[in-house]
C-alpha cells in the first residue's frame, strides 16, 4: 500500500498565515456549474460551509452553467482557470497562474471536487506550499480510461487527504494503491430537504402524464449513460407489466443512451407504458408521483437519485453495487438486488406493488434516514470536521 509522497514544502506566507488566528482561507475547486450530480453537491456544500469560520473562494475550469447564478448570489469570489486540455501549453500557463494565485492569496486549504480539478489543481497546490490539499473521489475507477486512472492515482498520492463520497470508493482507492487509509475521509452526498418536501402535487403530475391515480408508477432517475444500465430496468418493466398490466413507468433524465433505450422499449412492447421525460426541472414533483424508485446501475459510488427518492418518502429497489448499500438498508428502506438481473428487480417491485403498507413504512423509514444522515447541515458539519482535522494534522492546533 502506498503512503503519502514526500514533497518539499517551501515555508511561504501560505504556511505562516495559520498562526495569525484568522479564518483559514479555503479554495473550493469545481469543473463548472452545470446541473450534474457533482456540481449540485458542490453548490450545496458551498452554501452550507460556515463563512464565519472559513474565508471561502471558488475556483473553476469553466465559469458557466445553470448553477452559476446561484453561486454568484452568495457574494463569494470566483476565479476561472479555463483549461481546455490537461496537456497543452495553455494548461501549463494556467497551472503557473494557479500556483501564483494560491501563494499570493495565502490559501491554506485547497479542496478539489472532481477528476479534472484534482489532476490540474492538486499538483499546483502542493507546489505553491498550500498546507492542506484535498482531492475528491466521487466515482469508481472502472469508469475511467487507463491513463485517467493513472492520473487520478497520482493526484490522490500528492494530496494531503482524499475525500471520497462512499466507503466503496475509499476501498477502491486503497485497492488501487492511491493512498493510505489515514488520508481517506468519507463524506457522503447530501440533499437540501427544503427542495424535497412531501407536499408536492403528485396528482397534477399524474394528470399531466395521463397516468391513473390508481396505477402503480415506477421510476428511474439519472443520466442515461451505459453504466446506469436502463436496459435491465426496461426488461424488468416487461415482466412487471405481464403481472400488472396497468403499471406505468417514468424514465427521468437524458443522455447518450436515450435513443437506444426508446428502441428497446418498442422491441419489448412496453413503449405505451414507459414515459421518457428527458431532463426535467421538477424532479421533486415527479418523485412525489412515484410509488417506487428503481436503480439498475452496474456501478455507482453514491447516487443522488436514491437520496432524492428517499427524501420524498419512496421505497427503493436498487442493485447491490458500489456505495448503494451504504444508502439503502435492505428490508428497511428498500431492497437490494444483483446487477443485470431484471427478474430480481421485477420480483422485488411486484412484492411492493402488492403491499401498500410496506411501501408506506419503507418510505417513512427512508425519509427519516435522510433526515438523520444526509442533510446539507449534517454533511457540511462533517466536511468542516475534515478541515479542522487536516489543519490540526499540519499545525498541531486550529
């Protein structure tokens, strides 16, 4: 198992600033402000961090996306380092600018949130002498190419700590020799409960979609990418419709697999029962209209879709892969099934379809679990604890 690499740290003003008693200066680094899962987590944590304790600045690779206005409204400075590649002259020039920026601003914590920011900014922060450099791992390595896997391993070894969004990702790192257990911090995804209240108008959504109030409605939520394995969801839908012809299904999201999935629905003769909705801004309302959420992915680190469904009080049937078992409690908030097994999904969904009391009890337990463990407030407190621990490791006090 590899340990932390030993890298010379010049005694710049970056290091000296901690002894002044001022708020630690923190740079949070995101790729962009698009409406992806990582970006939404980034914005929630930015909003949640106590700015009476930390002096926050934001850095990004692309200052664009629908979440940008929300971040700008917070009055936090945003600095852009617009690389278009990790290995050209422009990236090298911006790398030097980042090093100078971190030294000039006397930054004490750099926390990167995704693959590209970790690969770009972690080496720059170490070269700048930043005392605490935290990389993030929010996916399993099997989703990356060989060179990307090597790059993120190097970045994680260079970092003073790595924030992983599930224990599954943490174990994946150790197995890949990305770093020692001591430098890995587990920080689960969080959810803004104010946006996922159970007062949404489910009947309105059903009227819009022409779904009977008496029909069982089963949904899948997420980007339509190969690893989400919606083919298994559609195969399960075929089995469910055979048993309950009135059952209907929502596929919420868009992505490169959309056309292929629509074609498969036609081939399986379930296209009249499956509603492909694309990207929707009203996800809480759509989840409120569901009876059950299904996640059929063959790999996941920590899925936001499951948290959102649980926050809306819905039971979940999901594959037993990656970090999903860290969210879904078997038999309590839903059921776990093997990946690529449509019959197992169909059987568990049908058991819930036939037991409305169990659906209600699981949904209530799911909501309570989110309230205890996965709110913005709870997860932000854990993140601030990571910052305190990291600074203490570096300086001996905070």
